[in-house]
């Protein structure tokens, strides 16, 4: 299956390869609209397809879609059941959540909304404008009444727009991601996470919202840029300079091993995300995209655990000199 996605200069396409058994099992559902057909194929490293991974295929800028608000396909019902009947009007908040008219705050599952802590003030402004384009004239109906540790409603929600003939509504997170109001996250149902990642790919290709700014993607090899985003959900891309480890796998992106950005994965998580047959050393020199919260681990780091949080961007793997086989700043315990 092939659909639109992105690259830093123009776009790329997600691709996913299914086994015959998977195709047979889903035969009744293969009429999905184009956005779901943009699901990622299995990760390819050195031409080898490995279960559980994702790969990006670069496309020329001319193939990128025009910047316009696209309808969210109803391929997967990601909002779930139990929705509040009427819903509430909602507006953008720079605290990483939506402010509902009834006084509650909602942090929808499936999207990380920018906050006032972003190092680029313009980033929050364009995200707010993108969210307003989705929320105007619509109500937000939370599915779950569960509160997170910050006292905000979590879980999924529906976007109900009667004037647009959408009495039941679509998944709120997917609609916001498609408009470029925030980053897709890999949390929740696998099919829904894939749909939201596909929506993000389309938004990036069309340069909507946050994707109109170069700062939407943090350069993994820039120590200062990564430090500025500590504590924030981010999408970062860069070339792996060193990879390896025993109980934990480390992917280093910088030459200063005490300060560089590092991705840390347990062996189990590495196998889940990238395949249990992959030798981490193969990733040395590869261009990688990682998403998640940047935290402090002797320097900025991410610890991805879900499929979709680490992607290898397909293309040429650079040959690095032996001197770049850097030691990890973290000792095995």
C-alpha cells in the first residue's frame, strides 16, 4: 500500500508490506480511503524487510501536495464509544491541552500539542492558528472522563461539526494532526496511531501549521537545539554516528559523547520497533527519525518504546570513519 508522506525538503511516502495472511484477514476492509493506505511498510535496512518497523521513502518537492485542509478519512473509528452526547466548544491553550467551554482541559490521545515552553514562539502561534481552523464551528466530545496527573481529561475525543454534516464526528486528534496543530504520537490503538502518523505525513508534505517552520524538526546532531527542547515532545532527525550495546541499545547522534543526543532502547523495545533480527551496528550512518519527550540522561535523550517512534529514513547510508565509532556516555549496569 502506498500513500503520501514527507521528507525535509519536499515529501516522502510511507509504504507497508503485508503478508498474504494479513491481506486475507483484512480483505473486508481494504476499501479504506487514501490516507489509511499511507500506512508504513515493514522497516528495510540494507534491503532486508523486518517485521514491526517503518521506513520512509523520499519524494521530490514537486510531488508534495498543495497546502489545503483535507478531509479526514473515516477508515478507522479512533474516537471509540461512550462519547458525551453534545460536546463542548473548545479553544487552543498554550499549556499543551485544549480549553473546553465548561472549564475542563482536554489533552487528546494521539497528538502532542505545542506549549508556551517551545524555544520558538512562532511555533506556538502557527499551531494555535491550525487548531482554530479545526475547532471553529465545532464541538469537542470527550470519550473518556479519565483525568491525567495534571487534572486534564485524557483519552480520545470526537470533533462534532453539525454545520458540516458531521453529526457523529471524526477523531479529534487525527483532525488536529492533519491541520498541522501538533505532532502525532504512537500511543493508543496501533491502527489509529498509524492513521495519525499518516495524517502528520500529509500535513508535513503540504507544509500545514507547524510544518511550515523549519523548527518543527529538531536536528539530532545539534546539541544546543536538543538541549532547548528538554522536557518537550519533539520530532528529531539525524544521522547515527555510533550504535551498539548489550542489555540496552544506544544510538548516538553527536561527536561529543558527554553532551550528544542519544536514543536508548531496551533489547525488547528495539526488537519491537525495529525487528529482532536487526544488528544495531547496521544503523551506523543511517538517517533516523525519532519522536518522544526529550529527557536528561547525561545529555539529551529519548527512550522510545512503541512502533512508529523510531523510523529509518530510506536512502543512502553514509560511510563513517572508524574514529566515529564513539563510546556511549552511559555505562552498562
